[in-house]
C-alpha cells in the first residue's frame, strides 16, 4: 500500500513538472540586477530609500 | 414549517449533488452593470454573443502580458452564451499531459477543445472579468459560431497559429466568431523584439506575433464588471502590468522578473514588491484610473528609478 502511495506521489510530481532544455532554463536564471540602470530590478537604487532586494527568494 | 424546512433541505441537497448554481445565486463583492437590460437574462444586460475578458495576477499571465508590442490588461477571453436560461462562457483552452523529454515543449502535449463553463465558475477563477459588446458584429451570429464549434469540439491550438483554421487559441476563437458575425478581420501584430522571450517562444514553437485584442471590443465601454476586488484594486493591477510592460525593454531578460520553480514561472521579489505595493496603495485611492496609473508609476520610479522609455 505504502509503495503504491509513493508511486502515485512520484507520478503526480513528474506530471506536474515541465522539463525544459538548458537554454530555456538559462533565460529564467539570467538575473542581471547587478547591472547599472536596470529599470526592472532597481539594483542601481541600492542607495535610495526603497532598494529592491535582487534575487533573494 | 417542518415540511418547508424539509423542502429547503431537499432543494439544497439536490443543488449540492448536481453541483449546479444559478448565476443569480452568486454574489460578487464588486458587481456592476453599465448598460440597460438586454431582455435575455432577467433584468441584466447579459446577452448571447457578448465577449468576456479577464484579468489575472498569476505570474504566468503577467509573463505572457509583457510579450506583445501592444499592452493589454486581459489574459483570457471567451464568448457569453445563454443556454436553457443560464449564462455560460464558451472558450478555447487546453491542458498539458505527462512529458519527460526537455526538448519536447509542453505545447506539443497540450490538448483541449472548445468547452462550455457556467459564467459564475468562469469569473471566479480570475481577479476580475469584464463583458463587452463584440466590435461591429451581430451577437446572434457570434453565439451561433460558438455553439457550432462546441458541438464540433474544435481543438485548442497550443501553437497560437492564427493561420491555422483547424484549431483555435482563445483570442482566435473570439476573433473568428466576430468575423463570422460581420465584424472586421482582426489584425495580427508582431511581439516586441526581445532575445530572451525569443528563446522561449522558439522552444515552444509559437510564432512571435499575436492578435491585438483591443480590436475585438470597445475597451472603453464594458457592459458589466465582476470581481471580488474593488475597482481601485482592478485599476491598480492593470497599472502594475502596464508599468512592467513599459519597462520590459528589448534588453531585459525573463530572469529579471521571473524564476522557474519546476512547474511554472514565479515572480522575483523585485516585481512582487511592486505588485504588492500597487494593490496596497489602491486601498487608499478612489477608483480613478488615471490617478491610480500615476501613483503606480511613482511607486515604480521609487523602486526601480525613473524610466522615460
């Protein structure tokens, strides 16, 4: 019974995961918030009152 | 009295067992009608052939929103049809199935066809929904098109190919219905140039062009709005998306806003902070679209720096 539950859980996890090639994965990993004047990340505002916190998750 | 109580209990039980609820039984915190009764569904403006458009704050939907050249706050759309006295939404959507090969994109495993969902269940899935008249089209013909393709089980097009008439994606389903109803053929616009987005689109096999949804309806004049959020919060969500869209220039990477958690994109903390602050600020503001857009832009300027883009 336990084995069945483990298999079911594994199957559910696999079904829920979307495998992607490295080149696509890299696009989601390419955080360039350290770049000056990035107007989506605010890293250049680190000395201001509300600096964004970069990756941080 | 006991007989009445038994009757009510039986009625409630039958509704529970059938899983059915009438649209009239559902209460939205924010329910507005901007037009007079249509005569089709009690005293509401609801009518078959109207177009429903939804907004969402799900990260996947925010990601899809930055891709088109023209900003649109809406993420999914369908056609309202009144069947047997109850309002439904006919729409095109699909679900991915199991896939273990990273070179096989999820688009190639997605299957679905035109479906029919009770209006209240459709609306409850989103941050808000607005209903519009179809642009320059006969509503009865639009509804006829929807019913035909439900019966035909016309498949969902996961490749978002507008040139392929054998399958539809959601906006194409609506666009084709409006054309069938006598409206003009909608325009296809290229996505904005962005190398990072191109990598993902290339993998998915999706062309880098999309339907300009603004041409489908008169955006300025909704017939109805339904949400469990206030107008100010709805306008703030739209203003947040518009600000992100404005700042997602050709040199930005997807990774600057999103990370992948294995199943779907998640917003990074910088974008999430702007979203959270936008919705929090909305609670203090009157439902004035322009005022809210200015306030959200000011918050983005403080967080990210002033951007004239």
